[in-house]
C-alpha cells in the first residue's frame, strides 16, 4: 500500500502565477482533504472533496480551488499567487463512513510551495 | 468558534525522562480528539485518537493521552522518551456536532516542538 502520495515534492513560483498540486489517496479511500501549513503553524483546513464535489470549505479565498477525479485523486489549484501562500500543502485521505464516525485521516508528505 | 491551544511551543527533555504535552480545546460539546506527530520533511502520522469511552487512550510508540472533560484537555504523555521522539507534535479536534456534515475536518493547534537531549 503506497499510502497517500503528493506531487511535486517542492515547487517554486513567483507572485501572480498559478500552481497545481496533486494528490493520490490511500487505497480504498474516497475522501480527500487539503490543508495549508505555514511555517511554525499547525495545518489549516482548505477544503474537502467527496464524490467529485467540494463537501466543505475552510476560510480560504476563491483563489484556492480544487477538483476530484473519478479515481478519487485530487488537485489543488491556487491562482494569483501571493507571498503569503508559501507553505507546506498537505493532502489527507479518509474512508467515508457516511457520518457514522470520523475515522483517521492519513496524510501525505506534502508539497512545499515557495512563492518569490 | 472551535480552537485548539498547545501552550508549549518548544519543550526540551533528556532521553529517558517522562514527557507531557498539553492540549486544550474550546468547544461546546465533546469533540473527537487526535494527536499527530510530524518529523522534518514528513507528513503527519497519527499517534492516537479519542472518540468516546475510556478516557485514557493508548497509542503507537508508547504514547498515551488522557481526556479530561472538566478541563477540556487531552494531554499526551510518554513515560520514557527516546531520542527518536524528537519531532513536532500536533493536537487536533474534529467537533462532534459536525459529525454528519463535516466529516473529516480537523482543527489543529500550532504544535509543540520536542527536543530530546542525549
């Protein structure tokens, strides 16, 4: 089992550019969540995808968008990059238990985004 | 609003010493509670979780945590720290009231960096 995988590992962009980050969930998982972890901070929830729909969203601007594919993999897109978007972006997958219980979220290693 | 407080930004202990990392949450009902560990350049690994029942929870790597409802706390403990435990530790909550509609959303504390001296 490969676990949660993310690509790329590192990325450097300049202000105003757009970026796409990718995530493949753990086998058997159909729910993907994205988190932003700024340096010295805990992860902050961006959004969660289930059945190719955004199920919930955190307090992030519309510049942050996502997508989930039929194979459950997911992309995070960030437009008009700002210096403050520099962070570690973490993807987490979990099985959907239809609200019966919140199970563990399995995290990937993250993508380190640097905006210059 | 939900919040998670980890009051200790950095803790240093000697190898073999006991460890307690503090976590307090702010929420009206009992949430689901988690402790994660993050090593440099790595993602988050779950150490243990509390949903209900016995308030003393055992996790991996010899860690345990105790849920105290009256104190809104979920402190992480280990009786004897190993050098390999040096990492950053995050407490997280998932509000129980959101169980049906916000499945899986976690709120994290800012983390406690653990340094272990030989």
